[in-house]
């Protein structure tokens, strides 16, 4: 057998690992059970985040993190890609951005890269 063979369970494991580590552990992100993890075959991106909210009671939300098995070929890349999407999740949860790399995203990304040793140029 070759390669990582990404599965939703592996993605959730990566998510939970990061959720225990700084700076994510201070962000009060939802437990993995409340996030949908998908493996994609996309060639045009490493991953994506999608969040849905139904206005009204404030509790009805749905978040999806997807990672491309075609693009993400190493554990390092998996963790880095997951971390990237988790910044989007955090910003979505806080209503500060959706799917955009705004100044706050770059500020948070710089902190994540410094803690985890990711290359800011590739993050
Ligand atoms: Zn992004």
C-alpha cells in the first residue's frame, strides 16, 4: 500500500490534534463530531472550508472541511492544510470573515506558522 489514503477519520484525527495545540486550543472550536470531514479528488485546491448558518436560534450551523487527496500527499501537508482551513472555521464561527484571506486571516496564519513550523510562503 502506498500513500496516506486519506479518510474522513484521518482528517478528524488531524483536526483534533490541532484543536489540542496552540493557538487553536484557545479558540473554542467545535468538537470534531460537529464538523463534516470530506476527502476530495480536486486538482485545483488543497482543501476548502464551508459553513452554513440558519438565522434565528443561532445554534443551527454546519461546517465542512474538505481536503484533496490528490494534492495532499504527506502528513505535514495534511496538518498544514487542516490548520489553514481551521483558521477559516474560526473566522466563520466569529463572523469575521468567510473564505477570505483578510488581514486578520494573515495575522492568525503567521501565529499558526510560527507555533507549528509551517512555511508561511506555502501556507
Ligand atoms: Zn484559505
